[in-house]
């Protein structure tokens, strides 16, 4: 039954809770945010049941939403619309998502869950929508309140806006399930532990400061290439207008004036002739660069087709012909109107193609051809609007990757190696990139250390190239190699004991291990202090980390998410009866997909076994402290599972822990804690994990000898007893 309440009886509703579930979680494979709303009587009301004024206001604010929906559903849709707007303003490659409503129509609270790229901005979007709808239900000034909040949120989002290249790389990392986080805007940390790498947009973490500085300082880059015998334009550094005019006369013909340091074509004026043009261009360049420190460059203008070759691992992986923007006359519209039409093309959104700005460079180029913005080209007349095809200034890319001559491949590789950039963008001018530079000539205009890569995805002609995939594949042969080995210890009791046993087992083998449990966070034996509650991701930032052991209860994983995208094994300890259903849901929604390996569970733990009963037997390792294989273990082995149990040695050496499959014994070790059941079970879980790590090659290299590790002696002395107490 839908309830309609008189407006005067409605109380303002509010946000009762907001939580971020990181990594794999019960709702999604990616991070989500969970919003709890205290709606009061509106929990079961429809929007159409509100006052006519409220309905009118909400229809104006959120026209995309169903105006006859239940209030919780309406809020969910409106929040998603607002959140999507902010995500796009931040330049995330994202599409409309579907919210999950977790609520009972008879309850006052409603819970909305949706995937988020930036939880802080998602919260801001939700708060703005909730405040506006709450205000509207009481016939308040919802429109002005929401418009102000929306404007402030968009300003915040634009300050967080990613570069186009970073946005493409983030989308590729998400597709490939490579863990990543933002160190700062456009600065990414990819991977975990010893496998982590950094990217600042497209600048690799392995790029040297010297190489980046050479590429940034166009004087140094030009000089270094010239010293290597590579073809570059003649270039002079000037610090005043008079020097610029004199340099232009010395170089002769047309010149280019540009900042000594800069990017994306900012402050660059090309094909200049005459004193006035050079002086005006000098002023423009000075506005962009610190001309008093670095000076301004006057460079000879090289005419011809312009190409951009993108280098990854010193190889040409993509190349485009950069065509100058142009319009075609219809005999009616002025050039100004034709440019407006050009900028309204769907792909000139600043991401695929850059809008065309009417600037001095464009006006100068038109004047050289006796044209103005008010000129009306005749029907069919093509008007080129710039002297070059710089993509950041409205140029149009045409893919020519498959046409690059082998000699030009070698030339580009040499250019990148001379500068020292494994990832680079080379601006070349040559008659035809399909012909050898030895035959037709070539001039290297610039080398960019932070090349744009997004335009390779949307060439106007030719094949689309996803350079972001190539960059990530060059960093990681397999996306899984970006992670460190991770073990989840899951249960309500004894999780810290089992986690510590696993950690010290790996440490005794010479590994650097992170441990996170309710008792604290550790890297090996060193406690870690964080300014906020520790998460697996925080420990995974350690650059020497080889594996991570994370102990948590089913309730914590359910409430906060796994905090990771996957794990290599799950050790299940004792679970309280009341949490059996919770563990069952976790196994189905999170662990079945997130665990790449086995589940280890005690045979006597009937609650946990019941919760995991839907899992394939082949993924289970049952452990038992009994010295005889009972019917359950025998049946489990026959069905393809593994079992770890106790047996007495025939040579009188005592009890041993034995891991077996249906075909026989796999490995056996002395049972150190035979008389202490909790410690024995922890040791058995640790033994199973150690076996899986070796069998499945979790570590791609042999560990350093324990004696070479600073903590090794402590481990060897204590691994037997005291550390497991």
C-alpha cells in the first residue's frame, strides 16, 4: 500500500550513514558506496503523492527520473544521475550504473548501493540530491539550494579532473583487474608490494629525471638530438622582442616562436613572417613560459605533413597523421559559423578531439590567405584553418601505424633512446611516413616525455589503437603479476593465530610478509602505524612486500569489502553459528570469484563447512587433528579434494602432519603442536598454504636465504613455539 502524507506532517529526512566498501564486496566486483537514508513516512510514499509544487520542482531538477516512482527508487535514480555527472566532469570513463536498493518497504531506513570511482564525490552528489528532495517535500526553496550545491560539486570535480591519458590508463587498469590507486591527480600507483609501479599520466616511474628534463626543455632536446646527428630544425633562444626579430631574420623565411618549456601546443605560433607577427608571438610565448628564466625559442618553420609516433618500450606502437582542421563552405555561412558547426561535432568533446579555438594563430593563418572570420566560402570550398595539425589545437588524427616504413621505425627508436625515454611521443615532419627518411627526408620537431595517447582510440580514419593496453602489458606480462600473494584468514575465532602462523611460515622461508589482523598491522615483525584504520591496501604499498596475510571476520568483510580485488587462498577458521548465513553469502558473492585457489577449513568445523557446501569439492582442503582418516575425509579425497591430517610415523619419529590427495601423500612434516589443538590447527593451515604457494608458484623468484634477512634469526628461534602462543 502506497502512503500519502499531508505535507505539514512530513519531517525532514536525512542521511543516516555512508560507507565505502573497497575492492571485491557482496554487491560488486569494484568499490561501491553504501548510503543509508532515514526517510520516515516517505519510505513507502510515491513522488506523485507529494504536493503539486514539490512534484513540479522535482520534475525540473531531475527530469531523467520516473516521476511516479517510490521515493527511495526516485532518490536512487537522482543520485546516480548526479554522481554520473561528477564522474564525467572528473574525466572517468564511466557509463550509467544501476543502484542496488537494500530495503524492506515496511522499514523506515532505505539503503542505496552503487559503484563509485570517487567515494568522496559520490557522497557530495548524494548529499546534494537528498537535501534538495527533502527541501522539496516541505515546499522549501529546493531549486536554488540544489543548483548551488551542484555548482560547488562541479567545481570540485573539475579540480580533480584527470588528463585524457590518465583517464584511458585508469579504464585499462580496471578492465584488466590491475590494482591501482591515486597518489595524486594523474599520479597512479599500479600493482602491490614489490610488484608496484608508478605512472604520472604516461610518464613511467622508470623514466629518469634527466630524460624528462631534456624532453621538457625544448632547447636541451633539440641540442641532444643534433649532437647525435639527428635531423632537427635550427633554433635560437631569445629573451626580448628585438632578439626574437633578429633571430627570425637570421633563420630566414617563416619561423616558429614557442616557449622553451611547455606542452600541448600552448604558446606556440607557427609560420610567422614579419616583425609584428614575431613580436606578437613573443608576447604569447612569454605568457605561457617563465621567459625570464628559460627564454623563448625562435625556430625555422618546416613545411610538410606532421606525424605523431608514440613509443612504448622504445618501439613505435602507434602513429597518426595530424591533419589541420578544415571546414567546407556552403555558400551561406561565414567561417565563424562554420567553425561553430565544427565544434558541435560529437567527437569534439575535448576527449576524442579538441575543440577549435579562435586565436591569433588561426586568424593570422586566415589573413595570409586573405580570409577573415566573416568570409563566406563558396559551396564546396575547403578552408584549412591552421598551418599545422597539432592535435591539442583542433587537429584531426588519421592512423598510419601499419604504413610506417621499417627505416622510420628504426629512426624513431633511435630518437627515443638518445633522449632516454621508453615512453615518448615524437613529432615528425616528412613527406610520407610510408617512405624511408633516407629517401624523402625527415625533421624531428619535438620529443614529448608525457605523450597523449587517447587520440589513438578515435582516429578519423584507420585502425583504433589502445596504447594504454600496450603500456600496461609492457609493465606486467600478466595482470595477475601486478599483485602480491594474498591469503585471507576468515572467521570469528583464532584468525589472528592462524594468520600469524602463516606469516611466520613465509618469513622463515625468507619472504617479506605483511600481516593485518585485529591485533594490528605488521610488515614482518615491525608494527605499522597509520593515521587511520589500517586496510590491506595500506600494507600493500610497501615496496618490498612479497605476500599479504589478512585476518578478518565475515562481518567485517561484509561491511567494508575485501579491500582487495582477489586473493590466492582462503583459510576459514571457527565461525559463530549466527554468522553461518553471512559466511555462506560471502562465499557465494565474494569468495567464489575472488579466491583464485583453495579454501582450507577444519573438518570438525561443521558451521563453516555448511556455509561452504556450495563450493566445488576440488577447491577444498579439509584439515583434521585426528590420526585416523574418517569417512568424511576419505569421501572428500575420493571426490577430488585434498585433506591434511595427522599420522604416527612408522620410524618412531612421532606425529606428522600429512597433506594428501586421492592418489596418495603429497607432503609430510613433524607436528610441532600435537598436544595443543588450536596451535596445531594453525600450523596445519600454515602448512597447507606453504604447499600451495610452492605448487602454484605464487612467488616468481627464489627467496633470499633466511640468514640474509634482518629478522630471520628471530624467526628461526621463535617459529617453533612462542610466536604462536
